[in-house]
C-alpha cells in the first residue's frame, strides 16, 4: 500500500481503518456526556475520546521516566513529529507532518507552543521550558489555529507545568553524564488548608561533544494555588530561566564531518555566545459554576531578553581573509528583547448531548531588536567593498503585534454513537514597525478566520472512527512586508480520518490510534533568493508567496498494557511531503554577500562575486522529511521496583536541500534505560521514595548526521568559495555517538 502513488494513497488506507473497526463483534455503547476541549486550562473532562483530530497525550510520569536531556527525546515516540536538534537542552525546534521543514535558524516552525494555556511566541520556534517542570504534554496534529491562533499551521504542542501537590515533601536529585553533563534539582511542595504551593530549582550544564559547544541553564519555578471556595481557585505560576549557549557544532561539508566531527577546525556557526534571560508568569482564576460548567480567566506575561553574536566575519576591515581559528570574529552583536502579555477568558458548559465553549483572546507582543557591528569587517575582499566600522548600528527596529480574537467550539451528540464538532475563531491582528535608523514606520492589518469540522463515530465500546477538516494560518512579518506589501497570509488545510481502538493483540491489551491525513499548505512565504543573502548582492531580493506544500501519509501509534512482565510501544509514520508549487527558487553560487553577476560564465572570482542559479522545485521533496519513521520501545518489568526500556528509533533517508541534490542517509539508533524506584522510610516520612536510573543513548555508537542543511555555496574548510554547490557546502552537525547518563533522586 505504501508504494501507491500520492493520489491513490488516501482511499485504501481509509477503507482499511473502517474495515478494522467493523471487524469487532462487540456491541455499540452509549456515549458519555459530550464535553468541549479547553484551550486555557487543564481539561477536567475525558473529551479526547470525542476528539475528531489526531492527538497524543504524554503523562508527567512517562516524561520523568525517560530522563530526557531535550524534548526531542520525549516526542520521538509520537508519529508525525520531526525536529531539528542543535546541541543539547534548549536547541530543539519541533515540526509536525513536514510543515516548515525547509526552513531553519531563527524562523517560526509552524507549530504553536502552548504553556499553561498560553501560546508562547518564541522567535526561533524552540521550546524554552525546564523538562523537570512538565506535568503533561498533549500534541494536537493538523491545523490548530481554531483554538490557538497564529502559527498553528501544523498543530500544537500543549504543555502543562507541574502544580502543587496535596502534601508536604522535598525532593533532591543529581545526574551526571557524558561530556561533563550534570544536573542538580531541588523541589518542594507545601499544603495548608486553603493554600498550597510548589518551588523548584534546577541547574544543568555540559561541556558538549563539539568544540566550543558548552552550555548551562538555571531555572526557578514557583506555583501557588489558593482555594477561594469549593468551586473556585486562583493559581499563580512563575518561571525564570537563565541560559547560555556557546555554539552548536556545525561543520562545513561531508569531508570535514568525517575528519573533524567535533568541529574544532570548522567554520564558525552562524550564531555564537547566546545568552537568554526568560521570565514567564501567569495568573489563572477558575470557577466551576456547575458539574460540567467552568469559567476561567488567565492573565500572563512572557519576557525574553537575548543577546548573541551573528554572521562570522570572512574578511576584516582591510579585506584580508579571517581564518576559522579566530572564533571571536563575528560581524554583529544582537540584542533582542520581547515582551508578550495578554489575557484569555473562556467559558464552557455541557447540556447533555450539547456542549459549548466560548473564548476571548487579547494579546500584545512588543519587540526591540538592535544589531551593532562587533568589529571592523568587509563582506568581500574587493577594494570597492565598503568597510563596516565597529560600533556601527546596522539595524534597529521596534515592533508591536496586537491580536484580538474570539473563538468557539460546539459539540453535539447527534446519536448515542455519533458526535459532531465545530470550531470557529476570528483574529484581528495589527502590526506596527518602526525603523529607528530612519524613523520609517510601517503598519498592516489582517482579519483572519480559522475553523474545524469533525465527526467521531463509536462503533463499539472499544472502537471509534473519526474524521475532520481543520485549518491553520500565519500572517507575514513586517520585515517581509517591507519588500512586498502584497503578501498574503499562509494557510493550511488538513483532512484526516482515523481509528481509535482497544483490542487484544497476541494476548496484550492494546490501545491503537491510526490516521491518514492530507495537508495542503498554501502561499508559504520565503525569500526568492534563499537565506543569508545581502540586499546589496540581490537587488531583486524580495519575500513572496512563493509556493504550496502537500504533506500526506499514514500515522500509527500502538501501546500495550503489561503482561508477562512486558509491554510495548510503537509509533510509525509514512510521510510524503513535497512542493506542489515552487517554481522560482534561486541558489547562490559564490559569495552570497558579494557583487552580483548575471551569468555563471561571469563568475570569475567566487570569493567576491555571486551568481543566482534558478531552479524550479515543483514536486521536489521537502528537506529533512524521511518517508518512513519508526520508534519501537520494549519495557521489561522483572521486579516491582525495577524495569528496563529498550528503544529502537529509525529514520529513512531524506534530502538536505530544496533542490533535492544532497541526501541524508538513513539511520537506526538503539537506546537503553534502567529505572529503579522504591518506597522507603526516611526521616520518619512513611511515603519517601528513592529513584535511580542509568541511560545509554546510541548504544551501537553509530555515526550519523544529527542534522544537515544545504541552501547555497558556502566557504569551505579553507574559508573560500568555489562557485559550485555540492556536499561540501552542507552545514552539518555530527552526532556524538554513544553517550551515557545516570542519576539518583530522593523524595521525603
């Protein structure tokens, strides 16, 4: 079936899902009371069983038992997820169903990151949260702007942080691992008659496998819960994160990846010395005015102050080449400050076979961005190339984005076995931008609606099928509109049909969730001449609605209960993600910041010149989207207090570039974890617990590319451009191979 052409893929799989459902001989059952899915608070109701979209829930206990260093390790067991990993910890960009896989560095990923009900606008699209502070994760796939607004092109990752427990306890933890990794953790819960709270402090640091890739982070978290009455609560969350990242470990080309995987003699990465100060707080009032009705009001603020170096200097102020060994030679110091604040009001109620939700969302994002020349430099060794002097303000912008939105959800039990769902959201977005260097102002408004329609059909008390259509959107940024004021917002539309079932499989009680999907992303926005190209070199550079993308395929998730001391988890994805339209792509040959020439034959000095070679990428595969992905985990429970997990993670080959010239090889990783947990009596505390673990990643020590990008001709090992694009121009991070970590924690 997987060998069928694209247009013949959907129907056979849909029929297979339906036939599997009808094969059960158990009798239909009456549905529970219909309820809506909340976007702002933890849902008290089991509405996932009536959800017409594919979603996956991961509990906090499951997250803790994985002892992950980054969120990629947690999410790789979910079908449909792809991600880019830069180093460890904070360098993860999550992507769903191939959407936005062609972009990299600082672009938004097309996935809404929602923390405690609030979509967090993180400019680089990375997930900035302490993994030890996650109570649960729910991943919703398909366009999800109908609840979460802008940038939910392909779905949402919904994170709920840990709250206070109804007890008094203290936990201490310590971990060590490869490359100088260590972590310290302290958490404490207290509970009084009407007030409870939780405090957590964690510190992580690592030297890193790659040269100059050390990083560290400190996190402080405070949660306070005040019970105003039996039906009303007031919750306050604060999280402060200080993070430093030296570099990412990129090498230039396959030769250097082989001889210098640690990137000691590599080209300097595009950014370095990133220092981030993140602060997030929210205050939530929640009142249950009936057994099924709730009103919640959330006020929040998220502040991000980040500084970093960018753009390695290739030529100094005299036009002389700068060697890669000069790791401090960067063109700009960037200081970026973002403040996101807003409020959400949400009301929901159920009336037997009818449930309704209504919400209002008000948000303001403000940005201050300044880039200052770190040293004297030139973009080209040419005598005519101007010198940029140290201290020159290259750019300075202030931006605001204001959003006013109203959204709703309606669920109706058409019969005892059939539930219909409809969502609608309307966003009014106002963008303002001021160029502080010339005081030029820009303003743009967008009125956008998003929606979902779906059905959930129960066939038996263990099996249901669901189908739905959902949408997502993203507005163009003001920096993009400045080159083309006719840009349209990007849109996605996701069609999906799926099956949820619990069956006996070879004697194991097994939960199954499978779906087929077809997602169309229309009018995606990018530069016509690729990335990191100066406007001086590309006088005709502009952002445009340059193409459409189709992502379609099959997802299967399977999980069993424990039997014979064993349990299993399987996640499989078949993904066909390709450009439906992309006929105007230009690849830079030579120095992308050099003088432009009009023909390849005129490219006589690639170090100072650039030629933009035209490509039509229609029907090409989207980069870094393997056709087949699989994650299989076996859990062995030989004793009550001890269990082992063996994980095999497979990715088939994919392309590293948009022109589909260079490939990333397939790889399979084997990971092992041993978990020990035992209740003990410490300091007269009856319910004290000691936990310990040992974890081996990439047990077979397989060498592979953690990530690889190809976008243009680049300066090779010698720092020179050759005017040819090939595998020596890829930006590659080599995986460190086998790693280990171990730790122990005590709760008393």
